[in-house]
């Protein structure tokens, strides 16, 4: 438990010591979005999706079991469908990276996770007219199969990976069946 407390303190210290930089980055993003004709609402929603998805894995600091409940895929797919490829890529890559930083899991799988979530964003942007539930579940299945295969190829533990990817799949099926249609209506 001491490790989880020290990680939480490290994240809190990081946020406290960088609050001015974070505020400056947000202001810069807003100015950038206005210069390029992206609405403030869209910019705000994209930032909100990145923050929510990044922090959705924070429970890993306290709970060590092969269970995976996260919002990265939902946020990425919804952003790509609603706003296009570049916002989808931004949400997917940023939330994957920051999520891993927040839980202290910068490892050899991070670039592969970022590449795979990028492919999911591309597919979501291409098939943006598809039903969000069907599209989301299909892309989550593709992501989970890909990451499961990569993890196993890299010597992963089957007893860990099966429930880890399985719980993630079930959680995302529920998200895309119940939450994604409503979320899509709200942010469009």
C-alpha cells in the first residue's frame, strides 16, 4: 500500500509543481484552436476526454488484479467519430501516454499501445457513419485481440492476460451499448 501512497503523492506533487505550466498549455490550446477555427466547446470536450481517459486507469495504483476498466477506447472512438481523425488521434495517444504515466507503467508495451490506439482512431474516423455501438464494440474487439497477441508474443502471462483483456472487453461492450450513444449526442 505504501507504493500506491507514494505514487499518489508523486502525482499530486507533479500537478502542484506544474499548475502554471498546465494552465499555460490549456490556454495555448485554446488560442491554437481559435486560430484554426476549432470551437472552444470542441477543444474543451477533447481536453475533458483526454483527462477522463487518462485518469480512468488510476485505480491501478490501488488495485492489483487482472481487471481492466478504462475509458481510453471509448474516448478515442467517440472523439474520432464526432470530430475527425486528428482529434481522435490526439485523444487516443495523449490519454494512453498520460494514463501510463499516472500509473507508473512506462514500459516496452507503451509504443505498441499508442500505435494500436492510433489504428483504432483511424478506423473510427473512416467509419464515422456507422452505428456507434457496433463500431465501438468491433474496434474494441480488434484492439483487445491485437494487444492480447502482442502481450503473449512478448512472454505475457496467460492467466493474467485472459481476465485482463476479457474484463476490458466486457466493460467496453457495456460502455458502447449504454454510454456511447448518449455521449455522442451530447458532444456533437
